[in-house]
C-alpha cells in the first residue's frame, strides 16, 4: 500500500531531487578529473 499523504509525496520528491543532484555532481566531478588528467 503506497502512502499518498502530501507529506509522504513531498518527502519522496525531495529524495528524488537530492539523488538527481548528487548524480549530476558526481558526473561533473568525474568529467573535471578526466580533463585534468588529459592536461597533465
């Protein structure tokens, strides 16, 4: 049974947003690291 209360829905949305943000940051850091290696 899924909890459809506004509080639960909001929490899930925030968790999803946080995960997406952390994934983007991780990719950005990996890209930056690769660019540093190429320059070096």
